[in-house]
């Protein structure tokens, strides 16, 4: 099976597009007017990202859900509250990490993003990544992991080992929404996050 397209596969339709702002606030403003795919017709608002401008750790999910679409911030529903609790257990918060999604608009009924939607949003993903310059990345869930790592492997094969994306160490773990359905997975995610935190600390101190 061919790997799903990732954010780095810039769509040809965006070739020659105007230069983007060189700061997160300006980039968010520009993204708020995006009409590059059909999701712009059904969204309430673009869900850009939240957190530190130069984070040690970047968390990436797949796409906004209903509450994110309404509030304009990623991971604010039940899964987001669980993510906040996990961050707090590591003495992290939304102020000292950064949280974003592969795509910025909610797919109808929270379905998986389509390949063409990922490609259409790649311009914003790439620009956001370049400004954030994270030291380490955590991909939350199968869709984010497959899209960013350009893999069709199941989550079980991607989780538990380090990957690399654009020279940055990448770790994969379960999406918080999975833990709401399968609480027994929380122990595994806690171990994942401890390894993520240790790698982040070693890179910062090194």
C-alpha cells in the first residue's frame, strides 16, 4: 500500500503562492482566510495552534473536532482535558509546549482527513513548523503518525521507537481520545511521555 501523503508534499496548486508572514500571529491571521480545500466551507473557524513560540516539545494531532472548531483552539474537548492532565503530570502546560494538528479545519463528523485536505493544508503546516523549530515532536494517534511519517504502518508498529522528521526526533503515542475509550492504555502512554520528556531534557541540556 502506498504511504499517505504528508504535509511535506506541497500541492501544485499552491506553487507561486504569496510569501507567508514570518511570525506565528501573522501566520495565524493569514490561515484564518484559507479556502484551499472544501473544509473551508463547513468550518466555524480555523484552529491554528497554541503554546510557546519556540517550544522544546511539539504535539501534533490529526484535525480539530467539534469543540475545537467552536472554540478555535486545539484539544479543548474531553480528549484535550486529558492531554492537559498528562502534561501537568510532567510539569508541562500549554504555555511551555506547542499543540497543533496536521490540518487546521474540522472534517465533517470528525472523519479522518482526506489526502487532498492534508496536501491543501501543508502550506500552513510547513510554515508553522519552520517558525516553531521544535527540539522534539510527539505525534498523537494513527492519522497524525501516518501523515507526518509518510507511512501506512499501523500505530502499533510506529509507536515505541524513535523516528525523525526534518532532522527532529519524533515519538509516537496514542491519541488521548483513544484513552477515553480504552483507559487501560494510560499506563503505556505515561511511559511514552516519560521517554519523550527525558529526550527533551537531554536535547535542551546538550
